C-alpha cells in the first residue's frame, strides 16, 4: 500500500446486519475480476479485508469507487451475480458530474417479463421506462447499444401480459429494399424477416420461441415494414417504430396519425445512422423539432454513457461524436 496516496475505507454491512459472504463473493467476482475492473477503470487500488475495502488513489476517484462498490453490493440481493456490463454502467453513472446522474439511490424501473426481469441500468433508461408508463407517445433517441429498442419491447410485453393492450405492433422502415419488397424471394414473412430480426431476438429473449410463435399466430404480435401501416387505425395496441431515423417526413406523419384509442407509441432511432437517399430529410429529425413540446409526448435522449454493450463501444461512439462535432 502506497502511504503517500489518499486512502478511504468502505465498510459493507453493520454489527446488526452483517455482510453476506455469498453476496460478497458475487460483488468481488471470480478471482476478484469485478474489483479489478473497478481498479482499472477508475485508476485506484482496492485492498479487501473481509467486509472492508481500503481504496487508494485520487480523492475524487476513490470516492466514486466507494459508491460503485456499495451500489454493486446492493445489486447482489437475492444472491444475484454481477455481470461485467453492469459494472461499467454503475461506474459511468457514478462518474457523472451532474447531481441527477450521480444519485445512485434513485429507484430503478423494472419489467418482469415471463422469462426475464429487465431493470433500468442508467438514469436515462430509468427516465425512458417511466416515460413509457406516463405518456402516449415516447421518442427514444440516441446511439446504438443504449437499450432503446430492447426496453421498448420489454414494456410492450409487460403491457400485453397485463392486458393493458390487445396486441403489439413492431414496425421498421425497410430502407435497404426501398420499402419495395416484391422483387425479393419468398413470402412476406421471408422477405421482411432479416430487417426485423433485432425485434424478434428481443421477443424471443423475453417470451421464448413457442410463446412468440403462438402470439404471432393469434395476431397478438405483428411485425411488419412501416409501409404496411398505411390506411390502418392502430387501436388498443402498443406500437414500436424502430430505426425511425430512416423514415421520411411523410412516413413519420403517416404512422403518428394511425394512433387509435387505447394505444401507446414508442419511436426509437439514432440520428447519426440515417440511411435515407441523399437530399431526403429524416422524419425523426423533423418530428423531434415540431412535436417535442406537445402535451402527452415525451423525448428521452440517450448518450454514449448509456451504452450497455462492450465498454469499447461507448468509447468508439464518443470518438465518432467528437469527430462529427469538429467538422
């Protein structure tokens, strides 16, 4: 231990509520892997002594590390194992400079799907999931990997299971095929399947293959290209439009004016990944400009700090964002 560096001791548990050795093992990870991640990311040293953790390093960083350790320990309730992406997410949250983002004790939104419990992993995800409960139309905008689509599907599954809606409708603009699918081989399912695969994957993870197949057969779940929504009224439905940055202005207006009674709409997209033909203005970009102040509509903006994939993805996204701002 370097005596020249500031040190701080974090104690888990108390005399009347002793620490659980099982939870302590989950916190530290196999061969102290989780603690090593904290050390490397925050540039601190951590020495475990039973339920005490002695931290050394920059005073601000050891304060953050202490909060991270306490937060991760609180997440081991029920002997839950800590996953590596969760460690990075907690570190990111605790490192935020704003008071709101650094508050680790905010109650986290939870969805209990048939096969999986989905918990908000960041302040922004928490805001997003709560907004879906409160507003008729929610925009989730930000980089890939922030959970926009997955969380929307989880909320849709919850609404269907709780009989708040009669069906889930998942749509995407099929820009790569120009929305004209006739020339592609196979029936309609085979034509659009590759474009809707991310939505299928989320459904399978939350509901299982057999349940998804039965719900699709009963038309309780529908996956379709955006063009197939024209002329319909979408009532008693949870509608998700994914990849909305690739809608035209007319397509965005078309979908939003399809909303019927008892329906909820979540629109997700990433304005840094527009694939529209040159000179075509994004319907998502215009929609955010003219609709964000309408009562009943909420916009959640995700950033690189909300990315829940490999930590390198966050660094890559931030590097691209920095470059685009400089040109």
